[in-house]
């Protein structure tokens, strides 16, 4: 999440052999960097490097950190959630609660219905995974639009701001963003999270309308309206992988 559109680093995908294993990584070069940084997350290994760093030096750093890199990559692989199965009985997340996916025969245009702890999706062919996926995403997007607007209206009112425009994003790299016109984009996948985590993202982006950076002033605004935002932020980081199963 952020406000400023920073110059994009040049990036390319490379590979290196470490302890007999071929490891793919994303190399990002930036004129703003003075040191080499390594990051491992659900997308794998990212190497952030100065613009003019020699490739031989980059590989030397990777080989020196090979043990740590391979351990961290294995940890991330072990943490990956099971692939989503587009079939009856699969577990869904919605506003922090678990739902059962219930597939039933019905018309192609039938809308999914939330019934107690189940989401009922009706379609002519229960084995049509693509159709299940389309219906689920449409339902999640509609719910996200409705709930996010409610939370934006709630906090914008408290912060003395006009209700900003909202667009839904399918981005997997960030939960929200705010541009220079005060327009907010939120990932529809965030609707799977509890309200406390949604509120953190909402307040974060609204705060950017007042403070166009991540300065101490910015965080003081976030804290003013969400005193315990750090806990919500930590929970979102810990649970984020579950919200990206599809």
C-alpha cells in the first residue's frame, strides 16, 4: 500500500544453482539502492540490487547466503496452503469466518446464496470448475464492493473526508492503493479477512488522502482512528496467504 508512484526498478528473471538446486529469482535493479537486499515470500526469491552492481557480485552474495536462502525457501513452501479445489465441500473464507462451498444443480444464471455457514452455488454442470470459479469471484466482488463502501463511508465520515471513489483490484501484491486524485483501489480478496483487517487497509488508504507518504505524521493519523492497527497489520501479514488461494 502506498501513495507515491515511485520509479519502477528494472526487473528480470534469472536462475542460479545452489547446492545442486536450480533456484529461480526475480532481479530488480534500482538507481536508488546502495546495497543488495534479499527477500523471500510466497512468490519466491527477489534480489533488489543497485543499478550498476556486477552480476558476478550478485551471484557471490547468493552463494554466500545459500544455506539461509534454501532454508527460507523450504519454509515458505511448507507454509503454502493447499491448492483450491473448485468442488463441493471446499472451505471458503468470508469476513474472517469459514464457509462450506455447496454445489447444487440449477440454472446457469442462478446467483450464489449465503445460507448459514454455507455458500450455495447452483449451476447446470457441477464438474465445471471454470463456471464455479466465475460464480465465486463474481459473488466475492459484489460483497467486497458493498462491504468496502460501508467501511470507507464510516471512516471517511469520522476523518472529515468526502467519500472517495472505490475500484476493486485483483492485485496479489498489495491490498490497497490510493492515487494522487484520492481514488482508492482495494483487492476484492480482502473480503475474506475479518473486519479488523479490512478496517486497517481502509484507514491506511484514507490516511494517504491527508498525508501522501509513510511519515510519522501519516502513522499518527492511522493510530488516531485505529489505536491497535499494529495488531491488525500483523494478522493480515500472517493470514494473507490464505486469502490468495484463488
